[in-house]
C-alpha cells in the first residue's frame, strides 16, 4: 500500500513531499542533512509548515516573506543548455571526426 510523506527540516520548513510504500516512509529522511524528519501526510510547502510533527498553515506574513525571497542563482556551468537539433547533429558529427582522427593517429 502507498503512503504520502512530507520531509521537513528543524525549522519546520517542508523540503520535499512524495509517495512510497508504507514501510518505507521513515527511510525517506536518509541522505538528507541531520535534523531532517519525515511524517506521513500531504502538504503544500507554499501554504504549510510542520510544527511538533503536525502540519499547520503558514501565516499570511510567512507566505508573503517566502514569496519575496529571491531564488538562489544557478551557476552558469550548471545551467541547462538549449540547443537545436541541427546544433546537436553538428556536435555529433564533429565528435565522430575527432574519434576517426584519434584512431588514425594511434595506428
């Protein structure tokens, strides 16, 4: 049987939600920073937080403060690259040429 779960940090901030088999709910906190806890249930991280192991509504002020926080910028080297199929094909063709040249140079 499947169960919804909520991962939250020491401040009650919801850091993840999901679903898994009942017996695996507690295992969902593994690999997260120390102090991360998990409870069964469903919540919306924009509207809820966890206090004393219970899902509670955030105040209007908390919701507004969260909305005003600027997201952390993604470093350039970690940003996704958007290329066309033609560009991708060109890259593959150039790689093929490099591989053929490497094989010739080894012989």
